[in-house]
């Protein structure tokens, strides 16, 4: 057989396979999401997200210790307040749950990179991501509370803010507010391309943030659209975003690829609660090898073009990278 090209030559053993890999994973690119609940002494497992736990600001160090040990450099904090109102006012309270958590984390873990999710849905009594005008979210009124919330997070110690609300103009509004208060060097990671996805189901149970009526389709993107993703990202680049994000990840690998090729900013992908929960459930049912599938899924997101991965598997992935299962 006269075959010149034999791709199998480069698959012969682990050494050569690893040498020619096109995608490499690093722990430095992982971000771990954590839910912080207002109160004291809270360490509550989250039923919809097996393996994930809610902490209060005073117990958060238990989790951050594990994150540090795993070698994951950054966390993304979500707040669950004790009191909700129609404006979501505990989102920007000086002693709000995220603000308390940030101060404690900065004090005890000065090397950990602290990112906060900036959104209103966990704080509003109606569960929508902004201020309501009747039954609609009022875009421009919401910009003010998002800017206030982002500023209060940064004042409490956030290294970076990540607005996830999908209002038009929020990146510009937040950038202007941070700059006005002297935080010109604090980056914004924009949830630039966030779809109205059913994959957020387990998160909404975890964070108690499901909308009381209606849905989020008037502000989050329609999953049918790809060109619109580039338009959304371009608007955020113009307004000063430092990092772009696509969310969810696995059903949107084409979008990750498109956005990665269209802009020169770092690109994050958020592998959301439903993606994690599906792998957990399938593994529990004995249908798949959890570690192998979680590694393959994470790798596919980087292969599509993401530079950064936000995932509930961050600690485990760090371990699998250390073991050489993936990387
Ligand atoms: C808040 C927010 C959501 C997620 C991240 N930030 C929920 C939503 O938009 O309904 C989802 C994260 C996940 O599913 O893991 N707006």
C-alpha cells in the first residue's frame, strides 16, 4: 500500500499525541462560580447542583481554601440576599451579602482574583434583571442601579465586575461610573452574548432568581441567532468591555467560534448550571464516565475559541489537569 499521508503516525503513543495537541488547558484559565447567601453559619448543599454549596460570608473561607488548594485562580460570586424588593436595593447595599463576602475574601485570600456577577434578578422581588415599568423591564432606569451595584462591589474589593443583565448600554454606564470614582484600572467582563436559555434552570433554583411572571426573552438573546451575537459583542467592545463572554457554552460552540474570530479581546465562555447538571445526572445513572465527559466538554469549549472557562467543575478540572487526564 503506497500511502504517503498517514495521520495515525502522530497518534501512536501518549508522548507524540500530547506533543501535537492543538488545544491546551491551563488552570490559569478557570473561574469557579460560588453562591453566597446572607446570614451566618450557612453551609447548605444545593439540590439542583449536586456538589455545589451555598455559603454565608463567614463560612465562605471553607470553600475558598479548597479553591486555593486546587490551584483555581479566580472565583465569580453570586449573592443571595435576605431581603428582596421591587428595586433590588440590597444589590448595592454597603453591607450587602456580596459586599460582606468580598471584604472577608480579600482579607483572608489576598491572592485570589475576585469577580462579581452584577445583575438584579437575585435581588428583585419579581425576579427580573432590572427595574420594572409595568410588566416590562425599563432599560435606562436599570442602568443606574447596575452602575451603583458595580461600584459598590469594586469599593468592597472586587477585582473585576461581570454584568449579566443584558440591558443595552450597561457596559458604558458601568465604565463611566467606575472611572468617575477612580477605578480606571478595574476591568469589566461583559456577559456580552447571553442567550435566553433553558440551561439556566438549576441556577435559578440555586439562586432563587426565577422570574415571578413572564420570561427573560425581551432582554436575553434569542437562541436562533448568531449574527446578533457579533453585534452585541461589538456594542460592548465600543463601550469599553475588557473581556467578552458567551453563555451558555456547549450548545453555543459555533457562537464562541464566531465571536473569538471577530474580536481581539479575551473571550470567556460560561458552562452553565444545566450543562453541569446533565453530566452529573448521566454519571449518577451510570451512563457515562463523569471525569472523561467533563474533560471532553471543557476541552471542546477551548477548541471552539474560548480563552477562559467559567465552570462548576473548575476545582475538579484543575485536579484532572494536574493528573494529566487533560491539558
Ligand atoms: C443572572 C445570571 C444567571 C446566570 C448567571 N447570571 C441566570 C439567568 O440569567 O437567569 C446563569 C448561570 C448558570 O445557569 O449557571 N442574571
